[in-house]
């Protein structure tokens, strides 16, 4: 295992809420106040996270993404929040978020401009790290737009990591480093884990089944190079945003995203509107058994062990010699299908030797009983759905 970033953070995948997928770069507070990236939006989300069980379920970070800044730095060269949309500045917002028992995340970019064209951190890494620490920020998502050369990209990610550590404040460091490297060269994950707490590998998640499906396909295709590097202190980020509770996913597809992000030991950052979320979506996102799999202290990432026509079988080793097992049905036509597999497939034959108990976690929780090592399981799965088991 690679040496993790020495900041003692992210011992399990971080969890929280992020504005990007749902609210994008909404800056029209006059015309659409409830959809605007503003102090008001984050105050309202903080209130919901504290009052409606999100914080207690483990979602502790409230994260500001791109478009929070003023168009220019101040007279001392420091970043500043847009004064109209964040009238109290980030320090006041951080204090409010902390008063709710939550932590505040913020966004910047390794280049001279963010992806949306706001001031980036290039040439200001140390100053920006000190600024974020002075505001009481607890997480930095550091994007990779407009960074010039690959050498400049890597140097920027390294320098910001060291600068954050030097502030003396505990700040989780979320990198996009490998995503921007991959079109040109294979990322050195051993090095990346020395500097980052989690790192983005693939495109932005969209509120669509095609997006979820492409992320899972990419992860399975590259699992030999990425699974072994994940563990306490450093995690692969398949794009963290859970889009459950929005518009694009069916119920079965929502179950699939929740189950598979738990199997992949992914950071769990919702991007939805907690002011308007269905009881069903809330129940799924707050499911304690699924979150316990995602947050398992062993810290191993799951992987695909079998692909058979439209079915995929994934497993994740858990503490206490247990395994999480996902059966995913990629078929997009027809009705439920059955998939049968031998328990000897799991854990290199050791997961159920000489016997094991099987519990279904999703789409509904129920015990399946005790099975012997040579038993087979038959699992009925809806199209684009997943059955998540704990063995």
C-alpha cells in the first residue's frame, strides 16, 4: 500500500453535500434565489443537514464548489467571496456551519483560472492555503483546469498539499490530479496518495443512467491499477456526487449508485436539493447498513470479479472477515432476471468457508440465512438495478 498523505484525515471515505451537479454555476440571485450559489443556499442546506438526520448519518462536509469567488482578488492578492452572494464572507459561513456540528469545504483550482473562469490559485498556493485556514475551511476540492503543462499541474498539486499541511489546520485535500493526467500519461497513484486524501479519476457525474454506467465501466476496466492504492487516508473518487433524489435516475438506478459507490469505497457527497427530497430517496441515502459498508474501517476498495452477459458480480472485503457483494443487472429491456453464482467465487473461495450467513442490504433489508461453502445463490435483479448483500 502506498504511504498516505500525512495529515491523519479521511481514515474512511469522506461524506457530505456538494453544490456542483445540482446547482452548477448559478449566480442569478435576483431571478432565481433558491438556485443561486450563495450564503443563503449553504445556510439552508446546513440547517437541513443538522435537523433532518444527514449529519447523524455521517454526511458531515458541506462543500462549496466553483463560482463562489469575486471576479478578482483583493488588494492584498487574496481570494474573496462574491460580496453580493456571500455578504458575510466565508468566515461567517464557516462559523455557522461549525455551529451546526458540520464542516465546510471550499473549491479552488491549480491553474490561474477555475474551470468557470474565476481566479485560480496558480502563483498563490501558500497564500490561498493560509486564507482557507484563517476562514476555518475543513476541506479543499482542488480542480485542474487551466494549468498549462503537466509539470505545472503536478507541481501545483504538490505545493498546495504542503501548504495546507503547513497551516496547522486539518484540511481534507480532494484532488483532480489523475483525471487531468490520464489523457496524456498513466498517473502515478503512489505519488498522488502521498499528497491527496482522495483523487478524481473520471468525468463529471451527470444526473443520468448513462453517466453512472460509464463510471462503473471505467472503474472495472482500470481496477487493476486503482483498487490496490485505496485505503485509510486516500481514496479513489469516481466523481463523488450522489445524484439520488434529483431527476434522471429511476429507483433501481438510484439503488445501483448507492450500492456501487459503497462497494467502491467512494467518497459520498450528495448533490441534490435537501429542501425538496422524497422520503424514499432520503431513506436510501441515509441507509445505515450501506453507509457502514462504505465506511468500513478495513478500507479496502471493491472490484468486479465476474461479468456474464448483462450481469456483473462485485465484492468488497470488509472487517471481521465479511464481504459486501453486489449483483448488478445492466440489461435495459424486459423485466427482472435471475443470476445464480457459487459462493466459492467469493473471497478467492474463503468468504464462505466452511459456512456463512447472507443478508440482503439493498434494495430492501432481510436475512437470507446460513449457507455452506459449496452452495449457490440465486438473485433476482431488476433491469439497471443492483442487489447488495453482506456475506
